[in-house]
C-alpha cells in the first residue's frame, strides 16, 4: 500500500499503457516495434493484476502469480515472434510491416 | 318395355374399330381397313335403324309422350356426391333421330370414301379417324349428361382437327385444322364455363334432371346476377357460345370455310351433316332450360341464327370455290336451324319451331352430304375446286348432275323435295313469332336458291370448258351413295316429323300455311330464275353486276374481313402485345431479378475485398474497432435491463 | 418387413449392383432391373393399399412404421402412405423406369449417370413415403442435389449456368421451407401434444395458433411452391429443363415438381389450415398468374424444351391453384393433375430427347414434316400434346375438369373469377400445342437431311408406350384412381373446411 | 495428490509421454531412419486416442485449476481424432522433401504440445490455467505456420498469426485482469458468483470474448485467418481450421455457460450479430477465391458463423448440437483438406482451375472431395446436413427464426461456391488434368476415415444422443 496513491491511479496508468500499446500496434511500421507494443499491453495487464491484488485482495496472491505467468509467457511469445520476424527478414530484407502483404483479398 | 341395352354397342363397336384400324392398319392390306371401317359402320347403321324403329314405333311412347330412356349408364368420374360424370345412353326423339342421321351419312361417306380415297397415302389413317369421329359423334348425341356431351364434344373437335389436317404436308391444311381446333376450343371455353355455372346453380349435370320441365332446375338460378341477366341466362348464353363455335355461328364461323381443306368426304360428314349441327343439337337438348328458364338466351340464339344465315348466304353468293360455297351454305342453313329453335316455345303448338329445326337438321344432313359428295365427285373428276374452271359437266357426269340438281332443289326449298317442308315450317314458326325475323329469312331463302343454282349452272351448264383430261363419271362405289342420298333428299320431306320429334315428346300438328309457303317458294323460284339468267350461258353479266356493286361486292367477297380481324387480333394483339411481352418479361425481368440477386452477391463480394488488404495493422485495426463496436452494442443492450 | 422400406432398399441394392458392374450393358441392365422392380412394387403397393382399405382399415396412413432416430429431438424415421402418396409413388415408379429406358444410350460416364439418377429417384420415393417433416426435408434435398451433376455433366447448352441456377433456387427455397418446418416443430407443443414433433400425423392433431400459422404458412408454401414453379420463382424451370439430359428432364418435370405440390398439400394446407384460408388469396393470385402467364410464355418459344418448360409452369400452377381452393374436388384434381402432368411431361421430354438425338436441333423453326419420317415418334408426340391440352380420354382432361368443377364450387366470387381466368388457359394451351405440332410434325419436310432419319428403337418404343398406356388408362378409366385419392383427401379437407366460413 | 488423482489428467499425461518419446526417438534414430518416426508416432497416437475413450472419472486437480468431466473428455477425444487424422495426412508431406524439415519429430512435438495446451485450456478451472493453455496452444502453432522456410508466404503467415495472437491475448488478459479486479478471484466458479450486470464486468467479458473469438475467427476478428491458412503448410492449416477452432469453441461454450451465464442476454445479442456477420462475410469472401486453401479458409469462417446458432439461448441441446456439428465439421473439413494436401504434395497445385477435369484422373479423390464439400454445405444424406439441421433446430427452439433464416440462406450461398469446386472437378473440361495421384497408405486411411465419418455420423442417431447425455446439466 503506497501512501496517498489510490488504486485509481494505477488503473489510469494501466489503461494509458494499454491503449498506448494498441496505438503503437496499429501505427508503427517496424515489426519489432509492433512486438514491443504488445509487450506494453501485457505490462498494462500486469500492472492491473498487481494493483488489484495489492489494493483489493491482499489476502491471496492470485494476481501476482498471474502477473508472473504473463511475464514468462510473454517472453516465450517474443522469442517465437522474433524468430519468425528474422525468418521473414531473410526473405524480404526488411521488417516493414507494410511489405508483408503478399497474401490479400 | 324393351331394354335398349344393345344401343351401347353403337359407340363401342366404333371405338374398337378406331383402335383396331389405328393400331393394326399399317400392317395389313390398305383396303382391308376401309372394309373393316365400313362393315362396322354398317352394323352400327343397322343397330341405329333398329333402335329408331323400336323407339318410335314400338316401345318409346308412354301415355302418348316419348319418354327419355336410359338403357345403359356407368359412372365414369365422380366429383362429389351430386356431381359426377356418367357414361351412358340416353334415348329420346332427338338422340334417336341423330343416331339415324349420323349412321346414315357416315355409312354413305364410308362407302364413298372407299372409292374417293383410293389413291391416298393415309388410307388407314383416314378410316381410323372416320371411326373415331363417328364414335365421338354418337357418344355426343346419346349423352346422358352435359359433361358426357362435353367429353365427346371435345373428341369430335379433335377428330375434326385430325381429318381436316389429313393432308398434313400441305401448309394450308395444317393451318386450317389448327384454326378449326382453336376457334372451337375458344368457344368450348364458354361451354365449359357455362357447364360450371350450370352445375353450380343446379347441382347436377344430368340431362334428365336439368331438362325436366317441372323440375327444380328450371326455376333455380333465375335471380339477377350480372348485367341485368340471371345466372341461368348467363350460363345458357355461355353454353350457346360453345354451340356457336361448333356450329359455326357468327362470329365464330371463320373456321368452317377453311375446314374445306380436308378431304371432301370429311367435309360431307363432319362439316356439313353431323358435327356442325352438334351446336343445334345441344341447344335442342337443353331446350326446356332455354325456353322456360332463360328466354333471353333463346332470343339470342334466334337472332344470331338469323343474322348468320343472312350473312353467310350473302358471302356464298360471291365465292367461287365450290366447297367454300357449300360451306357458307352450311353456315346459312345452320343459321336457319338456330333460328327455328330461337323462335320456338316449349310444348304444344308453340313447339313448332323446335320440331321444324330438327326436321331441317335431318333433311339438311341428307342433302348437304349429298352436295358435298357430289362436289367431291366433281373435284375428283376435274381436279380443281374453283367453279370458274368448270362448266358443261352435265354431259360427262350424268349421275352427279342429277343428284346434284335434286340436292339443289331440296336446299332451295322447292316442293316436293325435303328442304321445302322443313324450311317452310321454320318460316311459319318465325312468322308467327317475330315478323322481322321472318322477313330476313325469306330473303335468305331467296339467296339460297340463287347461290345454289349459281353453282349448279356454272358447274354443269355455262361454258364448255376444255379439260386436260376428259372428266368421267365417278366409279360405282361413289355413285351409289349419291343415289341413296338423292333419294333421301327427295323423300324425307314426307316424314310426319311432328309426330315423332318435338320439344316435349308429344306430337305436334303441322298445319300447312299457304300464306307462308307460297311466297317462300316464289322467292326461291325467283332466285333460281335469276341464277339461270346469269349463269346458264356464259355471259359477262355477273362480272358487270359485281363491278357495279364495287366496294360492297369486295367486302362481301372478302367475307366481311372477319378473317382479317381475327388474324389482327391473334397475331398482333395476342402474339405481339401479350405473348412476346410475357416471354420478354419472363426472361428479362423475372429471370434477371433472380440472376440479379446472384450478381448483387458477387458485386458486394468484390466491393468488400479491400477489407482483406493483407496489411497486418489493418487487421488489428478492424479487430479493435470491431471489438469496440461490439462493446458499445453490449452496453447499449444492458441499459434496457 | 415393411413394404415401404423396400422402396429405399431396392435403390441401394441397385446402386451396389451398378457399382460392381463391369460393362455398360451390365450397368444399364442392372439399372433397368432395379427400377423395374421399383415400378412393379409401386404398382403392387396400390393393390396392397386397396386391399388393406377394403379390409376396413380406416387409419389416415397405412403401412406406417416409426423408428426413433434422434430421441432427444424427438426426430423419427416415420413412414406411411395414403392414397395420394400411393398414386404419386406409382407415378414415380413409371417415370423412373421409363427414364432409365430412355437413357439407354448414355455413353459418357454411364455408371455415374445411372447412380445419380437412382439417387435422385430415391429422394423422391423417400419424400413420398415420409411422414416426418425431418425425413421429408432430407429426401427433398437428396432429390435436388444429384440434379446439379446430372445437368452439369450430361446436359446440353448452357448447362453449367442452368444447373447452378436450378440448384441454388431450389436450395434457396428449401431455406424457406426449413424455417417453416422448424416453425411447425417449435410450436408443436400445444394442448394434447407434450413433446416437440416433426411427425405429420401428430402435427395434424394440433391446432396451431393463427399467429404462428400466419408466419410459417407462406414460408412452407413458397418453399414447396418454388419446386412447383410458383410465379415468380419459376425461372429455374425453363433453363433447367432445357439443359438437362432427357431422363433428368423427365424426372424433374415429371416427378420432382410434384413434390412441390404434394408438400403444399400435405404440409402447408394440412397442417396450417387457418392461414391457408386466410392467406390463400395471395397465392391464388400468384398461381392464376402462373397458369396464364406460363401458357402465354409458351406460345412464342422456339425451343421445344422451353415450350414444355413453360407449359409445365402453367400446368403446375394449376396444381397449386387447385390445392389452394381447399376444396375436395379441386384438391383431387390437383393430385390427378400432378400424376397426369407427370406422365405427359415425361412423355414429352422423352420424345423431345429422342427427336433431338436425331435432328440435333430443338428449334422448331428448323424442323417440320417429321410425321413423314418419324411416324411413331410423331404420333406419340401428338398424343402427348392432346393429353396436355386436355383431350377427353387422356389424363389431362380428368385432372383439369376436377380442378375447374371443384374450384368453381367456391362460394366467393373472387375464387370463381380466378377459376374462369384459369379455365382460359385451356385455349392458350391448345394454341401453343397445336403450334408446335404443326411446326414440328406437319407440313413439308424442311431439312433434306431429315429424310434419312430412323424411327424409334425398342427401348424408346417401350418407354413411350408405357407412358402412353398410363396416360390413356388414366384418361379412360379415371374413377378408381380418383376414388383412391379422394378418400385420402378427407382428413385434409375436413381440417380445412372445419374452419371455412361457408 | 495421489496417482489416482493424477490419472484424471491422463490425456495430457499420455500426450506428454508421446511427445517426449517422439522427441527422444529422433535422437536415437540415425539420420536415414528418421522416417520411422512416422509409424511410431502414428502407433503411439492411436494408443493415446484409444486410451482417451476408456471410461474415466470426473474430478478436480490443483485446487480446482484443473477439472475433468465426461463431457470434457469427449471434447478431448474429438480433438484427438482430429489430430490423429491430421498426423496421418501429414505423413506424405513430411516424407517429401519440399518441407525443409530436417526432423519430423519436431513437427509432431510442436503439434502435440499445442494439443496439450488445448486440453489444458478445455480442462481449466481458472483463468490462469485457461491462459496458459491458450498460449501453449497458440505459440507453437505460429512457429509451425512459419515453418516452411522455402516459402515466403509461410513466414508472412507466421508473422501475421503471432502478432495478431499476441494482440488478442493481450486484450483477453486485460479482460481477465478486470474480472479479477471486480470479483477478486480467477477461479471460474468464484468469478461466476461475483458476476452480474456491471459495466466493467461486461467490458471484461467483451475483452475475453474478443480473445477467444479471434481463435474461432469470428468476424470481425477473422482477418488473419485467410492469410495464415494460405501461407501455412496444408496440414498445419487443417489443424488450425479444425482442431484449434474446435478447442476454442469448446472453451467458449464452457465459459459462456458456466462463468458468464448471468449475462446471457448480452452475449445472446453479441452472438447474434457476430453470427450473421461471420456467415455472410465468410461466404462473400469465399465466393471469389481461387486458391483452394484460402477458399477453405473462408469457408471455415462461414462455418464458424453457424456455431453461435447452437450456443445462442444457452441450452444444453444447443451445446450438444455444437459439439455434434464440430465433430462432423472435423471429418468434412479434414476430408477436403486431405484431398487438397494430397494434390498439393504431389503436384504443388492449389488453384481451383487446376482441378478442372480432376474426376477423369482421380475418381476416388474427387468423390471424397465432393462428399466433404456436400457435408460442409449441409446436403443430405451426408452428415453435414444433420449437424446444421440440429444447430438450426436449437436456435429455432429459442425463437431465433430470423437468424435461422439468414443462416439457411447463407448455407445456400455456401452451396454455390462448394458447387464451383464440384463443377471444376466433374464438369469442366481440361486437356491436361492433374495426373493420377497415388497417395500413400496413411493418406488413404485418413480419407477413408473421413468418408466413413461423413457418411455414418449423420445416420447414427445414438452419437448425438450420447453427446446429449453428457452435456445434460452443464449449466
């Protein structure tokens, strides 16, 4: 419990981070940056979990554990994603997301 | 009381004759089929005569009145408890008389055809269809109910179609047969609707119930329904429409002259003696209804008959095709019969018109069949239908000449030939009933005598035409029927018809009216003399007269342009403005609407393809915004709780 | 064993026999034998049915048998017949047998052709014996689908387009139909019926609320009506029929279109009588248009099959018209008309197929005088024509007269006026039939090559003669058939007329 | 926790063992013998599938994080069957050298891990297990999608899948976090207790729904589907379109019925609109497709649109219909994909035009294809008809007649494009049709299996009754 800072501030923060992540996902052209944006989204989630746990349900640690798992899984996700992006880079010689549009319609 | 059960054999024999010749005809000797047809007809004739004898002279009467006897009846099709079609035999004066007429004429035509059709390719087919026709016609006259009549009515129509189209490789014959069928079919539509209305108001098809003068059918349906006429009147007018079609009354007469495309024996049998009088027969059959329940309809019958009679007689005066002249004369004579019915009342002295009409029907069958067979003989000899190419034939064909003359005298109403008696009685009835009509009919009588003798003189006298092949008298097999019919035409007038065939079955006195008979015969003689003057010797008088009449002559010659009007209506209005647009509408509008739905689907499919742009971020964008929209929807719906 | 199941088992065995056949001859023979058995047992069924009736069995449906299928949905495999279905089964038997005979010469993918044909006929047989809406619908679709392949592979002309259009329109109709029968099912829980049911016999005992009927009657009616060529949903018919191979045209016009009429009568009218009485007039207008419009459309067509297709629109419109009159006589006429039209249109298409094979054209402008060179086919064609224009002594007359007489008994002027308009079709029919006969068979021979045409061979003769015998038999002695049907109409008409105002 | 308790998760255990055996066997086998992995794997997996059908108890593990019931076991068995068919279909592809796979064991290992993820997801009793299962199911697949190194499309598909999946799982997680915040637990039963009409909770529900709908590829979350299906190897596509989709549907239904049942009105509406959109959009796109894989992708989107018809209204009968539908869909779709895979492996052709005149050379394959497509279109007598009919019936019983009507119309539209393929195979003429393809025994077996499934499942009424007996009382 942090003195003077209420839960709502954490929630506002996490919401901002969440939508920043989505905004980044939708606008950035670099695949790696897009991947980073998804990390922002996941981090927003983590903030939520931890904050809820700490402020509302401090008797159990469900939220914190959840956050830990999210971090772990995010790591694997990033690993796989980057591997795929590299493989794409080998062929396209770019990681511009707009170039990856061979399949459409 | 004798059971007339054997009468059912009459149609049955003919039916099997038709089936047998039709199926096996191609496989046996061609003349054998003619013989089979004729023999079966001979049997039928004997049976008919025997029936007539036992009906009229032995068993038919009960209490001085000829009864309606139903010796045979079997259910054929059941609609409901009350409405059903039975196939049966109804014997009463008119049906027995018709049996005699049909079998006689048909037998003569069969015998005649053995010679006439000798060289024809479709010999078996011809005889098979003749049997079919005779079967249908007998079925029609002995019908016990109006639906049976309708059934056989259609069958005679189709046999007429088949026989007119006998020379099916001739486009004109094909067109004529088509026309005959369609025009009568159109009339039958009226007949059918008439039957429907009748069945609806009386709840029965049965002639016995329908025509019972004391029965309930007479009084039913007398309430005013439509345009000031009662339902019954409408029903009977519609039935008369069918009769008018079959009997070639104006304006449905147009098929009959064209029907002359058929072989001449067919014209004699179907289009002169029997089928075309079916209309008259049907009106006579329903006469109590007409007379007692719907006098308006009966007036219509009379006026249509009179008008048609005059109209056709006028046209007949201008035609040159032998068979067409006879065809118009047939129309005119049937008009006479219709008029006879139209001016008749029911029962007793009033029933004179009815009796006269039937009498005329009987006589007309004989002499008109004779005329046609003679015409066939002539055509057989000179191979041409046009009277302008004939002349002086009396030297070459004495039998034909004499018999033709007898027939002409009969139709012209010269005593003592049969036509005189029946025509006179019709005129008497008309005179007593409606002075105006009787004047018209006098004129028609004069015209009849004129055009018949015009034909007679042109063909047998007039110029001595040079023929490519010398005409010769027809073989005996053709000549005997002529002689028989000539004898009949000469003598049948003396039958005391009023004793046998009347509207209510009891005998009618037929007084001799000098004040009608003398002028009528005088008018006829005048017609004959005029014809003699103009046509006995070759002269340019006829041409002068016709050119002096100018346009009038042309209009009459062109048959008042009725055919053209019909062609205009069918070709231009029905084809061009209904059928073609319907077909167009179907393909272009209805069909394209259905195709349009498919096209629209495809169009939308192409239009929305840009959603799938292949851009990852656009996918995400759609996903996120879609989610937001769904959230909004969810929240919106939540508010309602 | 229930005799009705044989109607499904025999085709399966036939298909197996065809599958193991090696030569084309074997395939044809096994198809003909199989369908011959179907024909024989469908005729036998009539006698068995009559015998059962004369034994005093007064159940609505005979030879019934029900198997539970999907118990939790209360879906059954339920079969049974009454006079109507018995006579339509006989029709199917005749048409499929003659259809196999006319297809004797099919050389391309023979095996597949006969299998598809038999699957199609199985659908039809199954449809007519079903008493459960679910199985009925199943067989309905089963009958429609082989049509796509049959037209698409063995057809002629714009066959792919026609096949697709036909299939999609009929399947689109079945969409409506499906919703309709689901509507019946969902609303089947009423007083006296505790469980959802598709069973027609059970459903007929329920009085559905009028609001429900109002919604689902049009769906079911249109759903079946499309198959019965209801205006304006008939456009699949000209294209489909003209592109289909002979046997398929025969089966389709001869039998499949009858499923529409049968369905309208059995499901739409029988199960939803209130709505039928209330909304009938809308469809009366549509069917009246169908009848007249189809006939007028046929007048100007140039392709023989198109003429016949439009005439089918007209004739099948008459079926629906008669059904809508909710009158016993006209409903009887409707069933008779189904049978009659089935037979004569099958005959027509068979003959057209045979003529087409010889002349390689179906355009009447290029034909003429065939009577001289093909007398057998020409005479048969004329007989078919006469049957079509309602000549007494042939089947068409019986049916039409029943319809007209029955429909005219209706007390309301509107219905009578409609009847009179519909009556006028007999004239128009005469016009186009005679026009075709004249252009095709009569007159001089237009094309020199036609002088060398050969007349029918044995299997063609056999198939046409069978059909003609059936047509003439029905036309000459209509009473027993009409009685057979009308006795079965009683429950339907009773249900309809209980609610009639008059 | 006793051994007996551990047996409750025998599906996952057996699968894990299988996966490990496969992985190890590849290490043991010499380079030339790697192909022997296939029969070994098929054998093991067959055993696994059979074991799945042995009778089992219901129960919970890990304090309620994991639970199992007869119904869940049935779902897992369905997935097993699907994966088994996918495996034997991939044998030919793996053996051919176009794949660029050095070690097939890896392929199988990844697919099995994904399957384990799905099993856990279905069995999950709380959101944590659910999330782990979901990710375990998705992430390996992305790797597999991108595994065809030689094809550019493959890695593009991989990128599209992994990034979209990341986004969707981020959204899903955000929803879970909100749920946690409002109810104080991640256990399903506790969440359900604290769940009511609350804006934040409905928001959370929508986020979670989005995450799962993404996997089922419900419109508007479907756009990745076509690209990924097209780019991925055929067998991976069939896995995605059948097994992956089915597992997501299962968990969606479980969540809707157990956790979110109190806001049934909200999700009924949402399902209504998405169902209509999904069917229609899927069909409209499918009409134009030329590439068969892409075509089947859109067709599977359209098929997914029918599923909500069973869920809507929240009845057990509907649930049974959904499971039944998916079972049939599995066979039908795998049948179609099997043929596409066989052709693609042998010739590399995937376009519809290539199939012109296919029947002339490959009768059996075209018949299987036709049956599968008819089943997808819902044409009797094949099973698809029954599957669709029951979905429609259950929706109609809830009164959604308009929805049913739209669905049936869409089924008709779908018939159009299925018929296009049939037309290509049977009707269209082609000078050089695809040569006669001799597929290996595995492929044949799989296709026979699919055909049997397509033909028999519909008629066998007791299968549906069996499913229905299990779904009874799910609420």
